[in-house]
C-alpha cells in the first residue's frame, strides 16, 4: 500500500467536481487501500475524499469510530462511500471543522444534523445509511470535496468563524 500526497489549498484541483465511479475492479480496490493508508497516516483525520489526492472520482472514506468525543455516539464504523448522495436531511447545527487539505485553519460551518445517505460500497452494492451528529457532519464534509467545495466555502463568517489551528509540540 502507498501513502498518497494530500493536495492542499489553494490548489485548483480542490475546486474540481469529481466524476461518478463506473468501474468496480481491482484497480478501484487498490486505490481504496491506498486512500485508507493515506487517511490513517494523517493527523487524526476521520475522512478523506479521492479528490484530496488528485483523483477526480466520487470516492470517500469516513470512520469516526476512533474520534475521542464520539466513541459512545451512534455511528456506522468504517465506511467506503462511492457515488454518495444525500437524499434527505433534517436540522441544522454549527460546528467546528478541520481538513487535511487546509492544514493551518479550522472553521465553524453549518451542516445538517441528520442525513439519509445512499452510496455504493467497494463492490458496487447499494447501501443506505441514516446518520446523525458528527458522523453526518463528516460525510457532508467529504461529499463537499467531491463537489469541489471546501469548508472555507461554507464558513458562517470569514471574520468570526475562521481560526488558526493550534498545534501541540
């Protein structure tokens, strides 16, 4: 497996809309393994989109199960989401987000609290998920990447809701 290079803002590729995945083959499975390795190598990431490594396909991985604040919250564990689509959402809530492609900042973004998501798995099988809270937020963040959006594009206010990331030495 290979750790891939993460594209960082302001790289123009982060603004590209990803194409639907149509081929489910060994090449796709190998890429997913590399994407998983890349996410695991990052600093505490709970998700990654293919576009963040320069592959313009609608593939995202989300796993909030090891996030310290959510261990007891309801979630679906490790998810491979291909051609994900939010089909319903309810409630809105502001929350802080960070991103491997925007490593120096975090920001407050309003997202749906509850979503219903349709996606294909790595074998091309249709899946439906009901998600809430942090998991729903993480999925929406990754789908934004697939649509050429960053959390910076959804900030409540650039003046009041963008924060320099604090690093621990």
